[in-house]
């Protein structure tokens, strides 16, 4: 996993339909830092995360991923450095948690220790049970495990704590802390305090 | 990386409740229904066999196509796949290949049996099988574009055939036409035309489908 | 094309030229139809030959409309311009209507010759497929709620159709010779004697202008609708 020094966002503008979600947004996230995105529903938290991941083109502004190799501004290239946790958990009902993680590890070309990762999110016992039988919280744990398997420097998380129980939250925070401890970047959209030391960015409801 | 996606899609299609077996059963069921509708005049059945089997094969393939991207789009897998080292064009090409391997190929392999049941002579059965082997990749490829365009639409499965069927007319015409010409003892360029159509469709569609995936992910 | 690329400028320009366009359309269409009905009956087809003045221009306009649909779709994909989105969106239903008109007049024209309204004539079968392509395009537009996304998706489909139409045409012709159909719609239509040429050209121009008139009106309506919607939306926020 290549390290990233910082993520530099300059004058980012996002327009959905005919609504301006945010305009000329500038901020910077350093390696080893957690940024929590806050704001009411519809403020554009998910859209900002999608723009950062390169999934959604911005209407204006730049996102630069700065590392020892220079600044990377291309959206597709940025996507290759990002691990994504969205609203939906990408858990195929026909596949088992182990199969899902094996698939993503091979797709991303990483050699993660699947069993260790499954144990770290508390899914070791049901690793071979089809995901269709998993609860919402268990699927969220699987999604968290996927972040670890991706071995990417920047984690973009949309509501990472939703539907998790107390044990699940603790494990999620352990994962986040572990990631930033080694210089990773975590940007998480949340409704509730993340529970780790973090910078905050509040998106207001667009005018 | 390509292999991971290919094997996962094949595994999803062939696991219990997957689309591969359903498409095959649909194909056989439609083919069975036709003699029940038109009667058992073997001469007549022989004349309509190629057309019926080609139309049934196209419909069976389309049946499983609507979920090609939609399933991954709805459960969030497509976002994660889009951020993989593979380009969206490659992702589309791999998914088309997986669809053909789990739908087009089995349909082709089943077709000689149905051809015989419709009273086709051996040479015509051979041409039918060859035409399906040549043409079904075009069905998967064209259909994938429609599937990518409609993946964010809740009832995309209803719109998909309307988008794709007219575009597949050349495949049905040349595919069934090749068999018809063989029955009449004519030599025709139908198989060559079909092959040309399939090659162009297969080469172009990953780009069109990739572009359609990209715009739907931005949605 | 670029001069009109701005919706505001298009509204200004079109309100100036629209009355003239309507006038020229009425004149040429009227002249074409009247002259068409004054032509002598054909020695083979009799009076039904006069359907030609309704059919051939409708068929031509339907194809031209698809060409324009593909062109504006290309503009909207490459230059991402809202006006070309609107132009493509509004061209499709018009094209579909002219296609239906071509199909109906064609089958009426063919009836006395074939002894049936529909004999899977190659030209008409191609047009039926064209109609389905139009309908698919319209359905896709209507099914996607987000306007920008709908425009892009529909544009991809329109271009795909444009690439495919010649292939469809070719395959249908091939199919028709395989099944030995007979066509009065030979390449370039039936041999045209000079008497028919002028009225045909006039009604061809009339249909073309009619399309452009209706297109302009529909584009204007769509622009106004979008403005109204954005006023309502900004008022609500």
C-alpha cells in the first residue's frame, strides 16, 4: 500500500439536477487524519464522497492526491487509491462472506489474509454462510472487512456505523484507528460522532 | 483480476437460482409450446424451426440480461468494482463474456436436440448450431449495452427488450436465414454476415456499455 | 448549429423566424398536395399512385428525423450542451409520428397491388423496426428521472441505432430476397415519370419544413417547461 501525504481539495463545486450542493469547497486532509463530514440530509455528504472517489464528476474544482510520486488529479487514477464503503454493502446473497472477500482481494490484486480479516470484524464463525442469511449489522461488518482487504490508502466511508451494535462499533473504530495509525486517510460521512479523534467538516443545506 | 470477475459472474449465474439454468429452461419451454400452438405438421415445423429457435434463444438470453449490471448496481458491488484496477470497458467486456458462457453457450449446445425435435435434417441442425454459436455473442454484447443503459431503472427489465430487439434483427435474420437457405439447398453468405455482425457488435459494445455504466454510477 | 447553441438565443431567434417558417410550410405542403392530386392516374396503379405524395415524403422525413436525432445526440454527448439534449428529446416523438404516417400510407398504397395491407415488404419492414427504435428511445428518456442522465443514456442509444440502421436495412433486404417478396418500393421508389416529379419534390419540401416547424415549437415548449420547473424548484428551496 503506497502512502499518501495529503489530499488537497480546491474550489470543489457539485451540482445535482439544478441544485448546487456545494460551491468552491476547499479543504485538506493529511495522512494519518480522520475527517468526519457532517450536515443534514441532502447536504451533499454522499455526493462529496462520490466526487472524491472519482465516481461522480465535479462541476468544478480539483481533487489532488499528493504522495511521494507527486500530485494525482485524474479521477480514474484516484479511484485506484480509494477504498469505498457505501450505503449498500455489496454483499451478494448467493455468496459467503469468505467468497465475497476473496473476490474483492483478487479483483483488487491484493494478498490480504482473509481469515484474519474476517476474525477482526467478528465474522469468523459465519464465514461460510451465504450472505443472504446475514443481518444488516453483519453485512456492515463484511463491508468494513472489505476496506481492509482493499489495501488502499484513502478510505471513503458513508455512514460506517449504521446498523452496527456496540461490539461492531468498537471493531469499526479499531479498524479506522489502525488505518490512520499507519498514515492512512479516512473520510467518513456520519450523523453521529464517530468516536475517534477527528477533524470536522460541516456541509450546510444548499441555498 | 479479470479472472476474479469472470469466475464470480459465472459462479453467480450457475449457483442455485442462477440465471443460466432458468434461461435454458425458458428456451426449451418456449420451443415446446410452439408445436402445441401450430400443430404437429412436421413439414411446417421444419420450415419454422430456425426462426422459432432463434427468437426463443434471443428472448431467453434477454431474460437474464436485465440483471447483468442492475444486480451489482443495486447492492453497491458496482461502485466497488468500478474502483478496481479494471477499466469500466474491461468490466463490461468480462461481464459480456460471462453472460455468453452461462447463457449463449448452453443455448447453443441444447439447440441440436430441439432442432431434431422440430424435424430438421442433420445438415440443417449443424447450420443451426453453428449459427447460434456465431450469433449469440452478438446477443450478449448488444444486450449488455441495453442492460447498462437501463440498470438504474426500476422496471428496466421491461424496457430492455424494446431497446435491444430491433437492434438484434440482423442477427435473427442471418441466423435463421442461414438455416433456411441450407434447407432450400442454397448457398448463402448468411453465416459470414452473421459473423461480421457478431464481431463488430462484440468489439463495440464494451465501449458503449462502459460509457453507460459510467454515467449511471454518476447518478 | 453553434449560433443556436444557447437556449436563450434560440428562443429569441426562433420567435423571429417561426412565423415565416409556418408560412412557407403551409405554402409548399399545400402546393405539393394539390398538384399531386391534379396529376393523371398511373397506367398501372390508377388513382392510388397519388398516395405516393403522402407516403414518400413521410418516409423521407422519418429517416431525416433519425439522422437529426443522431446528430443532436452526438452534440449532446461530445459538447454536453443542454439545447442539443432538448433537440434530440423532441425530435424522437416527431420522427415516430412520421414513421407511423409512412407505414400507414405505405400499406394503403400497397393494398391494391399486393391484395393485402401488409406483406412484409422490405422497405416497410425496415420502417417498422425504425419505429421500434424510436419507441425504445422515447421509453428510455421517460424512464430515467434525472434529465442529464436521461439525455446521455438516450444519446448513446440513438448513436447505437444510427450505426445499426444501415445493417438492419441491409439484413432486411437480404431477408426479403431470400423469401422472394415483391416490392413496389424499389430503391429510389417506383420509376417516376416526369409528371409526378414536381408535386413529389414540393410535398417533400413541405413535409421537411413541417418537421422543422413542429420541431421548433416542441423545443420552445420544452425550454419553457424547464424554465418553469427551475423557477418552481428554486422557489421551494
